[in-house]
């Protein structure tokens, strides 16, 4: 089996004082990477600070013969400090794992703008700022790997997590576009949606399930995506309990409408089953080729779409 190369890569892992980030840090350290263990040491809700979380992880890596340095900066307010620690200690940055996160769950009815903003700040804006600082370094050295940590809650939605799911899906868009912009500089940007035992999940899942969701089962994918050997970019992976799977967009074949007077809500209602039929799905990986669609639709024969008049849409369209 070929070996995945991580030795001497300088890796920044945000929020690496506990949970998933800690496991990534230990795994990178064991593989000869130079690890910046960032963590401000706050609570799950984002309050308070402590140097202890990051220090303990660094201690463990060094005890096992690895190289690591602690950093306690907030990804939102001082991302510069994190990059500085990497460059001052190890000379560069090759891999950025945007992992730091907080939760401020509540139903949308009770969600304050402050809590919405705070979660977006740490997950999305923190990742943006740090990636922005690493980007010129990656471009100059023609090498960079970025992992965005999204979530099943971002991909599918989850009750009580409007702030979190909005931030997490934002990270997917960020990864998809950065993958394009980084392609010619050998910068690869991917997103992972993990599920794992940590303080984030400890109170919402039973202990026997949590035992099957150890962060050790997530780390191998993160290490692969960070490596010299990684060939993919702009991809989304779901990873939990031993399952490693890729997520992609799926579009129904759809209904192509003739550009005539049939552009009515009734036409949509009539052809709704066709619009939502996934029998022959497509898997788009880039912006639509609208010229092709316009050309195809202008060649369509006349049809009777929209000929059925509906007096009330109220009870029919959801
Ligand atoms: P965790 O709470 O153990 O780890 C998050 C770490 O980020 C904490 O150590 C915290 O101190 C640190 N942190 C928070 N705000 C920070 C800031 N502004 N600057 C620097 N560090 C900060 O939680 P876990 O589960 O390990 O989460 C890691 C990532 O994985 C998060 O982005 C989370 O949203 C994501 N995730 C976790 C899932 C799970 O099942 N555990 C599911 C889906 C996504």
C-alpha cells in the first residue's frame, strides 16, 4: 500500500484543544508533521479562555516524539497571531484545518441576532479570515491544503440550529469556490461533515452510540485530504463511525419549458411531478450552461403546458 506523505508539513489546526481537533493534532504529530495547536480554551458556547487545552495537546505530541506549538488566539479576532505562530516557529504553513467551533442552539423563534452572528463569526468568518491569510503563502509556495468543517446540520438542516447550519453550509460554498481559485496553484480545498464524540455531542447522544463515534474514525480522512497525495478538491465528505462517503449535488432531469405564453404557475403545477422526478438525475459540478438550455428550449415543439387553468393555488402548491 502506498504511504500518505505528511512529514514536515506545517499544519494549523484551529480548535485543536479538544474533540476532533485534538485527535487530528495527535495524528499529524505522529506522522511527522509540524503542528500548530490553536485553541482559545473557551466553553462550548464560546465564553472564557484558557491556555490549558492547547498546552496539554502540545505536551502529548512532544512526549510522543512529535513537533508542535501551542497558540491561544481567537480565530475571529486574531487570526494573524495564529499564522504568525506557524511562520515564526516552523517557517511556513502548508495545511489549514478550519475546525474551531461553538454552539448557540435555540429555535428560530428564540434565536437572537447576537447568537446568530456569534456562530457565523467563529465558523464562517473565522475560516474566511484564516484562509485569506494563508492564501498568499499557499500561492507563493505552489502548495496548500484547506479543510473546512461543515456538518450534517449544514447539509440537511437541524432543528434549533439555524445559525450553525447557515454557517456550515456557507463553508461548503467557500470550499467549492476556493477549490476553483486554488487549482492552478496546487491548493486543494475540501469540506468534511463529521459526526463524532465530543463535548458537542456528549449531551445529545447516548454513551453506547458515542463509543462508536470516536474522533479516531474521522482523522484518517482529514490526514489524507491534507497530504501531498490528495488529488481531490472542492469535494464534500461525510464521515462517521467508520463510514467515509462523498456527497454531491443531484439535480432532477427537470422539465424544459418552451419560451411561450406557458410560463404560468399552472404550468408549474401541471409539470411539478416531472420537475421533481429524480429517475434520471444529473450531477452538476459547475454553473449551468444556460446557452445550451436556451437553445434546447427554443427547439421544443409546442405543448399544452399551462393549458389547465386553476382557480385557486392555495391548497395545491406547497
Ligand atoms: P469541541 O467543542 O470539542 O471543539 C471545538 C474547539 O474549538 C474547542 O476546543 C474550542 O475551545 C475551540 N474554539 C471555539 N471557538 C474558538 C475560537 N474563536 N478560536 C479558537 N478556538 C475556538 O467540538 P468538536 O465536536 O470537536 O468540533 C470540532 C468541529 O467539528 C466544529 O467545527 C464542529 O462544528 C464540527 N462538527 C462536529 C460534529 C460532532 O459530531 N462532534 C458534527 C459536525 C461538525
